[in-house]
């Protein structure tokens, strides 16, 4: 096991849930979570563990996000089996999804399911709770307009953080005015929120399964922009998506605008290597 303190969490979790642990396999770890596969007397399960003090309510928010995705009945999503704290550690117990081989129509299904997810809507932009994007807080206060939500709940908090960390971004008043005019009004869409190639798996049926969401009801072009930021998704996905849920004119030209949020997040987590891309997008839309 990777972290000695996690052993106690897993032992106590098994006691609370009434199952026996037969084997523990380290899945992955990083600056946020340690993830383990548990082989138990009740079958395989996955547990995520982190610091409850360092990341307060992270797993509670993730639980709500996963449940919102599941309720949309678009993608396969792991079921939440348990949530809690043991001393200063938090855990999230999840259904284990056995991975399979992608079916030939995997990407067609992905595009269709994403369009169905985005057709799940709400009266306002935002979400029931604030959550996280990576290790950073993500704000979800309710807003009525697309531009207001994107500027006030996505860009401004990250810009503020970047400036506090010593990055110079210049006067953004003109930029905010311009993008508010660029962003089209649409109904809020249920978003995965962090849809890069590491946040889906191929399930046992050979079809997509979403993991690790940063959910909100937001501008649907944001999910597409994140999918295009680091690659890993073929053009077929976007073509199928557009066929099922037509995108507004100019969506491809707006992709960098939505990517700015994710690049600011990376700037604030990983540092100055992302600054040229951030400044380039700001210049483009100023």
C-alpha cells in the first residue's frame, strides 16, 4: 500500500461497511488523491482517499456530481457506495468498473451520449454546491446568463488567483466586455466539466464510462473545448455530437475562449509554462 495512513482508513472503512478485505492494489496517486482497488468479500470496489483538511468537501461534491451524471442516463458512471471521514482523512467508495476493449462504434456512442448529457438542463447556470477542478476550488453560484456565469464563476476566480501568484495578465476590462458579446446565449447544459482523455474509461461492454467529474450546469461548448485542448478524441465524436445536438454558428472559433479557463487552472497548478497560451487567448479576444 502506498501510504501507511491509508491502511487504517481502508481497515476502518471495511469495518463500517461490513466486508472483509482480501487484497488491496494501488491504482494511482498524486497531489490530490490516492486511489486503491479493493478486492473484498463483496466483490471489487474502488476507494479514493485524501486529506479532509486540505480538500474540504471534495468527495461530497464529487458524489453529487456523479449522481447528477447518472441521473441524466446518458453515460455509464460508477455508483457511489460510501462517503465519509476517518480522523483527518476523507474517503469516497465507488463501484469498480471492469475495463474492456472499445467497440468499433465507441466514438459514435460517445458523441451521441455527450449530446444526450448536454440536453439535461436547469433553469440557471451553476450547481447545487461548489466543487473542485483538479486541486483548485470551482465556484458554482447560480447565474442567469451564459456570459455572466463564465466570467464571474470561471474566469475571474482563476485570474485573481493567477495575479496573487505573481502572473501579470494586464487590464482585462476590455477583454471581459468583448467576450461577453462573443458568447451566445444557450440553455445551461449538464457538463462533465473536466472532460480530457484521462477522465473516461472503456467499460466491460466496450462503451464509454465517465469518471472524476467537475460537474455544473454550464455552457456546453466548454466540454468540447476541454476535449480539444490536449487531444485524444477523434473528429468523429464532434461530428456525431453536432448531428444529434447542433452547435451554434462560430463554435469552433470560440474553442480557445473556453479553453482559457482550463489553461488558467493549469497555470495556477503547474506554473508559468502555460502563461504564453493564456496571454495569447486574452490578446486574441481583447
